[in-house]
């Protein structure tokens, strides 16, 4: 997505659905409830549920929690530039 303000354009970089899909895959693979997944991430169960449902866009705090909980995940794979 490109936002334009007069002479300036800004391309937004958004999180792809890949990160959430990967986290859901891990959750299912380990047979964790939403509460257990949230505990492993270090976020509230409601936050995890909203992110998982696509009702909340994860912010920097959430991404740091993901990296802390799953350091082997390549975070660069989960972002896409949308125009």
C-alpha cells in the first residue's frame, strides 16, 4: 500500500499471513491451547486470539515475543511490501 501526502509517498511494509500461519502450525503441532500458546509467547490469551483471528495487527512487542519464544524462526520471511 502506498500512502501519498503531497510530494511524498510512503510504502507500508505489512506482516504477511505467513507468520500467523507458522505460529498456528507450531501451536497445532505441539497440541497447545490458545492459553498455552500465549504463555509461550509471553502475551495475553486475548492478544493471541485476536492476532490469530486477524482482528489485530501484531506490533513490535508481539514480534519481540515471537522471536524470544521461537528464536529459530526467520522473521524476514514474514514481511511483505504491499503497494
